[in-house]
């Protein structure tokens, strides 16, 4: 079977809701990372076989095949096809996996996997809520209601269930949140994000500037400040500080075959060694990365000790904390440059965003193997294992 190689991975610096990227249309956010991939890598972009774009809230400015629109708005040739997919928060990690499968099968040689999400312009849940408001029904069919009576699937409920099930405390969550900001701040100050971030021009009250620093990082974060925030649910443990930040952003990963490396003189940064996706309980919802990782390690013949760096999406602090306990991982290797609590979680763009960061962590630490996973709506989880070359 043909090996799939990662040649490059880029992302925008995160923008807070209504913040520095609010002026960017999501189509143009996607076009910006596509252009960066083309500009940074010397090859004929007409050779790109397909663009696969992850996006969760596919409505308004993010509809009508968002990925194709981003291709048309970019400097890429109009002859390149594109498709937009939704596996909830794992959408662009799935776009990488579909790209890798196309390479591994030998049906394609160069695929651009990507993700786009403007949570400012197309708010989370808006597609479902707008239809319900207009009396056009909702996603929960009679058959689904019969199997899950009275349950409205909620990530917030799932996160609190994780806290209880895995014996976590609010203090655990607050301490983890502080560490996310500290690590993100340290990585920023050390310049570790420079290779992965695509600079975007933005308008500010003081004129135009380039957006190159993730807007959500609290460089002055303190445990006291985090601990003092209001609980999201009475009697719960989670606050806004221990949840991922709403974020605008886009990201892209160039995945190619060995033949494409030779034909275009490209240099690979990593080889994809394992891809898998699993599903479990849709009510607790966010727990599946624990079991998906177990299965991925078993199938790949690896142990968690073999992995030098792991990126586990910080949708909520209990997700990576429960994951660490379950798989026996060490905090020192987890989200070493910070996570979504500090850097933001632009839903469908987070999968390829995390890959850009994981590659940066492996480069900075000299690590060989990296693992990426994230929780997803419906109780699903993707796992990708790479080897830095």
C-alpha cells in the first residue's frame, strides 16, 4: 500500500468571536491558507487532484460547497475540484484521513486537506436553530427519539458527565486551563508557531496590521482569575475558562504520494502511519477519544510510551484529563504548545490546525511519533498517528 506523506501544514492565528478575524469572510479565510500552501511549496498546483474541506456549521457564508468556493477565491487553478464534509469537530481531521486514503489507494497523488470555520459569521448551532425557529423541524427524527427519548444531545452535558465518571474536580480543570495558556504563551514567545501561522492583514482602530498571534491566549492568566469564573452549570465543575474558546480560523495540510514527491521535488515533513475513526456513546459524547486511542495503538502495534507528542483537542478540560488517565499518558507530552482552551477551537478547522501544531511540536522537541485525536458530536473520534521524517 502506498504511503501518504505530509509535505506542509498551515493555519491562521485564531481570532476570538467578534475579534480580529471578524472582518474576514470564511471563503477568503480558506483561500488564504490555500494560497499559503501554493506559495510555500514549489510545484505545479494544477497537479492537485482534490481539495477536501471540513466545516461544521454549513450555512450562510459557509454553504454552497465552502471548499470549492475557497478554491475559486484563491490563486489555485479553477480546474481543481473540492468537497466539503462534516464530521463535527473532527471534520478536517477526517479531511486528512480521506486525503490519506486517496493516496494510499493509489487513486490520487496530491490532495489538499483543509478546514474552515468562522464562528463569528456563522454561529455555532445556527443552522439547526434557524430551521427550528422557522417551524421546519429539527434533526431529531421519530426514530432517533424512540432510541434516545427526551435526550437533546449536548456537549456541555457530556463534559460534566466526564468530570463525574472520571473522578475529576474543578481544581483539576482550572489547573489544566492555566497550563494551556502558559504553554501557548511560551510557544508564542519562543517563536514555535511562526512556521505554521499564515499572516492575515486586518483592520484595527490604529490602521492595518498583520494578524499573527492567537487572540485567545491570556499571557497574564492566573489560577486565581481562572478559579473565580462562574460555573456554566449549577452544581457542575466547568467554567468558560476550562472550555475551548469560540474561534475563527482556517487551516490546510498538503498530503501526497511517494510518486508525487519524486515528480515535483517535494520534501516530506512526516509520513502518516495510522488513521482510524470510531464511535461510542452519543450521550456522554466526548469520551470516545479514550477508546479510539486504545484501538489505534493496538492496531498500529504501538504503545502510548512510543508516542513523543500527542494533541488531544481541548474541547473541555475533562476530555484530555480523562484521556491521560485512561491511556496512561504523561502530561509533559500532551498539547505541549497549548490547546484549544488558550488557542481556540474553530470547529471544522481544528483537525488540520492541530496537525500543523503537532508537526511544530515534533520539530521543536526532536520527537519521532505524534498522535492526534479529538472528541466529536455523536460520540465519535478520529485518531491519526504520524512519523516525523
